C-alpha cells in the first residue's frame, strides 16, 4: 500500500497526490492512445475514437459512482456527507461509459461496434492500471491468508490475497489476446468487444471468490452473491449472445 505518492505545496496549501488517481489517469491515457492508434485499421476517424473514449470515461465515472450509491443507498441517506466522495463499481462505469459512447455514435453516425472493437484492448489495459491503483490505495482487497502464503500483502491490518494484482494480470492478458485476435476478427464488427466483455466477466467471477472487502460491497440472494458477481454472470451471457450474433451476421 502506498495511497499517497507525494504532496503538492502551492500557495500555502498542502495537496496530497493520491496513487489511485494517478494510476487512473495513466490508465485512461494509455487506453486512449492505444485506441486512437488503432482507429485507422477500423476505418474510423481518430477524433471520433478519442471523443468516444473521453465521453465514455466521463460517463463511466458517473455510472461507477451511481451504482455504488445505489448499492449503499441506506448509508448515503443516513449520512449525506458521503456524497462528497462516493466509491465506484466498475460495472456501473461500464454501463455509464457505454451509454455515453452510444449517444455520441448516434448523434454523429459513428459505427459503435467498430469503435468498441478498436477500443477494447485499450479498455482492458486501462482497467489493469486502475486495479494497480486499487492495490496502492488499499481498496478492493482480498481475503485473509496465512503468513506462509507467498503472495500475501498487508492491507487493512491483515495479510491478504492480492486480488487487485490477480485482476490486473488477467486484464493485461486479455488486452494481449485481443490485440492478437484483432486482425482475424476485424471483419466481424463487435466480436472483439464481445470477447473482452465475456473474458472480463469470467475473470471477475473468479476473482470475486478471493475478495475480502464484504462490508464495502452489495450482496444479493441473502448474501450468497455479490452485486458484481451477478452483473458479471449477466455480462457473460450477453457477451456470448453478441458474439453469436456477429458470427451469424458474418455468415448470413
């Protein structure tokens, strides 16, 4: 854990620079640069890809915070001061970002499926940076492990699974696989994003088994299933349906 990278002293004000925020900025930058570089391969204007990416990020922030508030609405009603700095849930961000991207694509007649394919590897890469930020910030931590567990990290006063690194490594692997598949799947608009969506859903379902921050997450079915696990299961079904649709459209 290293939640604060440095302190900025300006005009008598001490402003901490948080690790999580820095990693988010680095991740967004890396993801956007990769997506913009891939734009021409998908017969897209670089400006459109950049605009979709920036609007998607803004929409993602709103969606991620919104879902967190929805999951913990009782706490926010009891203490409105929590609205000043709510937490975030990735799947809320994905939905919010997708909605913002869809609105831009609809307004300016941009083929959203191709934009999604161009940006999918960058989305996975940027998310990996974000999970490293979670590790440095000490959030989204794992269950407790024994002292003999070689990968254990100390967070919240206990030695735990480094689930943030598990997810970051998985996302980096997904990004590499997507890049390798890009040429083969390029004619099937939407296929690459479908693989990203399904691949991350499986990764998230696996990682959720090792999460230990139960008090910070919402649960369904009397505590048997976390909110993110339920959404991940639905996302996997949706990804399979989208992939099947792109395959049929290609051969139909």
